[in-house]
């Protein structure tokens, strides 16, 4: 990571935020590492993406192009299948 994600920790360093607690889990400071690897909510999402979701994600991957953003509704529907 190149530390470009505007987490609450970075916003506080820039003087733009006082509360650095993660809004997803309210358990730790919202840093890049926390959001991607430690946050309970993020772990739930990673688990949902990897457990029994290979066929659904394959459908999404085929229709994805790096030149256009993946519609959130398409990802959401693939996860709910």
C-alpha cells in the first residue's frame, strides 16, 4: 500500500479528523492495515468472498473490465447468490 487511502488515521495527521475509531467495528483505529486485515467487518467480507463464492465471483470477473468500474450492484448480487 502506498498510504494513499484516506483513513481516519491519515485524516487526523492532516488535522481533518479527531475521532480515529473505525466506523465499521468501533474497536480500533481506522488505518489501512486495520481496514484490510484486522477489522471484524472486513474479515466477514473476505470470508464471504472466499467461502463457497467461487462460481459467483467467476461470473463477476468475466464481465469486469479494468477500464470501467465494477458496478456495486453486480458485486452485491453475486455475493447474495
